[in-house]
C-alpha cells in the first residue's frame, strides 16, 4: 500500500521506516529542510539505535522516500499517517497547532478520498474533530482511524517490530479493517474501539507507568527514612505477578517527551470533565521532588559548593537516546549553577543538546574519567553502559573527594568500599 507519514520525529520516522520494512511504499514528510536533507543521506536527525541501517536498506529497496511537505502530492497515497508533535502548552494541555496545520493542508490539497491515521497523542475528542473538520463542505471524503503509538525512545526499533497491542479507534469498520491489513505483518492483537477509548488508552497507559514509577519513588523515601532497602522492597513486590517488576525502578524520576506531558494533559482533560485525577497529580508532584533529590543529598553534605567541581555522569533522560526533554539533568544543573558550583558534564550522546541549553555556563568533558578528575562529588544521572562500566578505582584515583551520589543505583558495591562516600536513592545514607 502507498502511505505518507507526516512528521519525522521519533514516532513518525520509526513508523514510516517500519511500514516500509514490512513492504509498504512510504513517503516520510517534514517541513524542516535540514531534516529531509539529512534523511536523504541516510542520516537520522535523532539518535535511535538501529534506525539508520533501516533507513538505508529501505531507501535502497525503493520503498522509502523523504519529501518536504511543500513537494508532497497527497493524492499519491491512499493513507496518510499524522505523526506531528503535540507538545505541552503553557497551561499544561496538549498544543494542537501542528495537527491543525496539517489538517488544513490536507483539506486544501487532497482531491481523492483517503484514510487519515492519527499516531500523534491527542486529547479526547480530537479525532472526531479532525474527521468533522476534514469532511465539512468537502467533496472529498475522509475516514479517520486513531492508532496511538507505544514505542519507547532508545528501543523504538525493537518495540515497533514487536508490539504488544495495536490499538485502533474509529467510527468506520471498513477503515479499521484497512488499517488492520496494513499492520497484519506485525502480528499483534488489535483492540478495535471508538475514538474516545483509543485516546484515553494512550494517556491512561503513560500516566499509569509514570504513577508506578512515582509510587516506587515514594516508597524509596520511606525506605530511606525507615532503614529499609528499596531494591529488596521492589523485588519483594515485583515477584507478585499482579504487581510485576517493570517500571518499579526507583531513582531520580521520569523525564522525556512523553510521561511529563501526558500526565499533565490527562489531568487537564479530567478537569475539563470534572473528574478527580488526584492520583496522577500526586505522581507528578513526587516526580518533581525526585528529579532534584541528589541536590538535597549534596546540601546535606556540603554547606556550600561555590567553586567546587561537581561532575554529572549522564544527561539524557534515559540511556540510548540523546533526548534531554524534561530530563532531571537540566533541573540539577540549574540548581548547581544557582549554588555557583563548577559543573562538568559527560554523556555519550546528549552533549550537543545540553550545550544548546547551558552554552558556556558549564564544562563539557570528552570522557567520564576527565569529568571525574579533581571533582568533589559525582552525580550519577543516566545509566548508560559507558557510565555503568566506570571502575570504582577510578572514582578513588581521579576525584579530589570520592563522593558518589547515585541517582540510578548502579554503583551499589561502593557501599562496601571504605574509601568511597556513597549515597543512593532508597537506602539509608552510608555517609
Ligand atoms: C514512554 C512509554 O514507555 C512508551 O510506551 C510510550 O510510547 C512513550 O512514552 C510515548 O508516549 O511516546 P519513553 O518516554 O521513551 O516511553 O521512555 P520510558 O522507557 O518509558 O522511560 C521514561 C522515563 O521513566 C525515563 O526517564 C526512565 O528513566 C524513567 N523510569 C522508567 C524510571 O525512573 N523507572 C522505571 O522503572 C522505568
């Protein structure tokens, strides 16, 4: 089938490439000239393991094209996927500016009937509005299918080929059937329902996972106060299959482009319908505190960090991505700069992105070792392999004061080392 995918962010690019890989002819479209030029040279605008190999092979097989929005002939395709961003607006709701622009464009430029598939995360009622807006006073007829995405950054390629479910919502059985056919090679159970249910499934899933993380973090604070160990506690909980061990990892909270924005949007949608969403609101509040937890440890240890070299190991909101949106690192660096510390940072992929936020205010190191040299505290932010593999001996030989504040619980052996001062989330301070 011939498909166009509008938007080449995480969702659009991975969706487009995966549809090409299973045999469809796909045009990935964006308004950003630079991005399209990069993609034509098989370069991905985002760091995502495995994506460039698939871009190249599908491009060479003649199944994948990249075009600027202005060049696209919409009528070349039977199906149009919407995968543009729905960032958080200032009031916490989802900003639908990009969606509305694309809808106007489709209305103005399509001369043949089509199916529109919404991949972007949109508030309840949006797919119905899209359908009404496209079909109002129009000779061309549009069906709309809501098909939210559940892939994770950093493992998006693996996730997209191994989905646990395909969620499809529409008021047209024929349109749903067509999209079931498009996806049949993915071999996952398809949930077929209405627009509103699919819209809620997406928000409810992300908010549930975010709440599970905040629950683990709330319990981690209790563990610290009561002298328990969060790792034993979550292991003891997670072996119960009704609870499960996934997303119970306590640490410095969740970041990224999805959980913060979708939890906020879910509470705004609930407010609109006068429904209590206080569980999710509490999860958001706990996360805010958790993201700067390492600063509270640092403040307990040092009365003043002015002019002290403080190292950050990792910046991205999670490993295997260069994404720093809503990352704990940003909030931690801001707090350190307020305290006039000398901030030195290292991340295998996210350095360029963090440079755009902090410019010359902090020092960008090339290796984990140089980040540690002469430092008086190492804050562990992201559990990259390059960081997990640092030997304890290195903290001792390189740092002025071998003090590790571990936001991801990856250097637990340091607790046994009398030459290292170590503090981590959810265990009583060993310092
Ligand atoms: C999330 C969802 O997991 C995807 O299913 C969804 O498709 C995606 O949002 C989206 O809406 O597009 P993502 O944000 O890429 O995916 O990353 P996750 O792996 O879910 O991690 C999110 C954050 O939670 C990270 O900061 C991670 O460090 C943190 N986390 C995760 C924890 O603190 N503890 C855990 O146990 C798990």
